[in-house]
């Protein structure tokens, strides 16, 4: 007797405690997926930019930063704000913002950190691009503009929430333990009482009630947090950010409430009378009658006053509350009717079995037991199927609000995102720095490196030498003129070297600038461009095009340390690929997600810099000196036949001056495609780089597309961020 009395007292507490613990575990699991995971956190932060309140605030801060760096821009502030609003919703801005948010995430969950700064780099590039219709204003925008915002919870509720979030992060692995504990307590609260059907009904009701409280908790928490903030202008921003992170929690709460409704309706379907009406009648009578104690009466009065004030001050919220409760009750009744369809079917089968067998009356009880067992089994199966569907949905991506991707495409097409680097063809420009656009002697390309990117070129092959400006010309810094002359004659021909030496002999006086790396083809006297500005142009291109992956092959005559310094000075080093150059290769989508979108290789000395890799330990290639189209071959050259990637060199050597007329022949679609496929067959590797002279002549981009399994794409126009510079 005492045992039954104890169980009758403990079972309700077990059911309610289990429901609360189960809901708390699910909140913890939701936080683990949305907040505690750095990429998911960054994706939600980027999602908040779609909220007009957040976007407007971000645009205002961008304009403030621009005016702070260039005070004369104050007259154009409204125009800058308008452009910034468009930028904030752009793919390029969100990509940079997500990476900044990942850095802020690490700081947010560091011990002892109270203030988090989030800065988005390269905003100047994006604003200048947005203002390209007004070049005069665009030129005034600082290229290195960075907008940032510092976050520090100031309100009581905001600080409390941050403390809870940090505590949850410390114990993030305990979410499943809490869910398991909640399920166990709920099971005990249902299994221990003698009337298990009634216990199941009450357990489902407890779970649904706790879940509905959880459903209304996010908007209440958001209101408390925003009202506690000292700066009113930040309140709508905080609300927008909160919604981006907590929006999916309400879906989870409804699913949890649905599970409770399923359990309750399954139990109710075995009753001989309708219980929902009786429950509603008892509840209404309890509200009308005085409570049995002063505390109970006080609680009843507080609930009635609170609901009345809510209805008066927030009618929309009140209506939503009533509709959710009404929907839960309707679903309960509908599921109950569904479950009540099962017993008649089972009874019919049992009666047919009785008649067919024709056994004695004393066997009837056995059939009745089987009938009852069948009813429980079928109702239980339907219940488990419905709850299992809900659990499966909660584990899927569809259960969370969709977060914006970095980009929908990689190198211009969605299908390439799933391909690894060794499965992709990159159309390339040989001696990409040697440009007719920049007035070089004996150029190999129509346009310079950065401009070529705007036309679909994704692999840049270029040379780097030391040079020093003397007047308006750059003089090559060489240690041994005789040795260098012989080497450069091999590269550019005797006629080009003679021309360079004549120019060199006329250079008088001391250098007018420092010795530094230049883009030169052999002698800088034939044409030279500082390395850092070219790398800055590439960085600007990548900022404006977050789905593009590039490959650099550098014929280097400078130290790896100076290459590293140039990448750092240009800001391009934050985009370099820092992983291994061996199988398994990352996919383009993975490189885009990590923002490691430049693979860098050096031909001569690439040691000592972690992301700078020896070219011909990674690439095998074809020969590169052919005097006529019929001389092309696919024989191994540098890199032997063991390197994992493959480069096809495809141009006619006519030293010192490459001829566009030759490029028109060998870069033609059918000619180039035929050779690429022949080399692929002979070497057993997909050509990862198709390197050509005069890359805008012929169809190297189209051939690369075809080898990549893509259809014909329209010719790309020059990219806005790819200035016609180096």
C-alpha cells in the first residue's frame, strides 16, 4: 500500500521532470548545432544580415568608418549608406562576414573574454565596386577600409544569457545525456503507476505543455534582452540577430509538442469516453472556483492578470498563443480518431478467427487477450512511426532555417564545387605578367594578370625577379651578368637580351627606389610591374568573387621569404591554401568554405614557407618549346610521371616575340581540345592546367569547361573588382 502511495506521488514528478529535462536537452542539442559549432555560428550570423534591422545598422557603421578615414566623404554619406545596404546583402560581403564571425566565435567562447570585436576586411574593395557608376566618389573610398563592431553584453538579461551560453558550451557534449535522462524519467513516470493508460495520457500532456512553454520562450527572452540594453539603437539589431539564431528552436518545440500530443492521443484512444472535453471542463471550473490555499489563489490571480495584460498589450501574440493551443487540441482529437480506427479492425479479425476455429467458450478469454495485445501493438507501431518521423526531421537540415551558403558556384559552376582539385581543369595564362596592355616589349598576353581573371583565366603563370627603379625604367638586379645573360637567352632569346642590354646601358644614376620583387620576363628592362600591386589586384578579385579558386605557378628568382612578404603586404596571404598537396585533395567547395582559394607553387625554390610548394614535385608537364603546331607532343618533361597534377604547355615558341597569329591556330577550340584529350589519354591524368599564350585568343576557357564536363557558357566580361592594372 505504501509503495502504491509513493508511486502515485512520485509518478507526476517523474513525468514533469522528465519532460523538462528532455526539453532542456533538446535546447542544448539545438545550441550545439547552431551556436557552439563555429561554421554554423558564422552561417547564422550571416543569415542575420538578411534582417533589414541588422542590414541597416551594418550599412550605417560602414559609412561611419569610411567617413572616419576620409573626412571629406561626409558630404556623400547618404550615397555611401545606400551602396553599403546593397553590399551587405551581397554574396561577397557575406563570405567575408562569415569568416570574420568564425574568428569572433573563437574569442566569444574563450575564458575571461567579455568583449568581442568582429571586423570585416576589404570593405573598400566592395564599396568602390558598388560605386563604379561614380568613379570620382569611388576613388575616394579607402581600399583598405575595414568595418568592425564590438559586442559586449550590457543589460542584465543579456549578461545572464551569455553566461548560460558559455556554460552550455563547456558542457556541450552532455546534450544527449540530458535527453536520455529525460526519456528515462518520463518512461518511469508512465510505467510505474498501475493505470498506465492514464499515466501515458498525463505524460504526453506534460510533454506537450513543456514544449508549448518552450515555443513561447524565445520571443519572451528576446523582449527581455532588448529591453535591458542600455543603447536603444542596438535593440532592433539584437532582436534581428536573436531571431536568426533562435528561429529554428520554435520548430523544434512544435515537434516536441507534437510528440506529446501523439502519446496523449494514443492513450486516450483506449478510453471508453472522450476525455478532452472533461479536461477542458475541469480546467474551466478550476479557474472559476477559488483555490484551496492562499498561494494557489495568488497564482491563479497572477495568471489571469498576466493573460489579460498580454491580450490587451500584445493582441497578436495572444492570438498566436490561442491558435497554437487550439491547433494542438485539434491535432490531439484528430490523432485520437486515427487511433480509434484501429480497435474495430482488430476486433473484426478476432471475431472471424473465433468463428473459423469454433473452439469452446473457455478459450474466448485467450482471444480477447490477443485482441487487446493486437490493439496495443498497432497503436504503438503508429505512435512510434509518428514520433520517429519527428525525430528524423529534427536531425535533418530542414529542421533549421536555411543559412546562406558562401556561394552557389565554384569557378563559375555549381557542379565543380564537389570536384577535388585534381579533377578540375584550370584555364591558364603563360607569362601572364607579360602584357601588351602594360606596354611590355615582346608580350605573351593581350591583358595583364588581374584583367585576365575577369575573362575566366584561373591559373596564372608568371616570373618574379629583383629589380630597382632607375628613372622611369626598372633595372634588373643580377649577380653574375655573364651567367644571367646565357640563362635569359634560353628564356627570351638573344635578340631580346640584346635589346635589354642596350636599354640597360643607357640607364644613368643611382636607383630612385628600393630593390624589390618585380614581375619581369628575364630582364626587367623589357617590361616590369611591381609584384605587390598585382597581388593586391588578385586579392580584390577574390574578395568580389567568393566562389573562385586560382592556381599560381611562379618562376621565381627571388627568395621564398620575399615571396611570403609580398603576399603578406598585399593581403593575399589570407586566401592561400595551407593544406597538403597530396591526395586526397580538397574539393573546390571545401576550399571556398575555408576561404583558402589560391594554391601557390614555385618552380625554383619554394622551401621554408608552409603554403609555398615546389611546382614540379606536384605537377608533371609536357615540353614547352615547339616551333610549329605539328611538333606538339605529350612527352614527360619536368615533374617526370609521378607528380599528382598535370600541366599542358601549349604555345608556339617564336623568340623573342610570341605571335598572336600562332595563338589563333593552336588556341582554337577543336585543336586545343584534341591535344588536351590526347595528352590525357597518353599520360593517364586530367590536364589540371592548360597554359597558353594570348589567352583571350581562341577558346582555352571553353575547352577547360568541356573537359570539366560543363556545357557552353557565355563569355565572361571583365570583373568589376579586377582593375585593368597589373
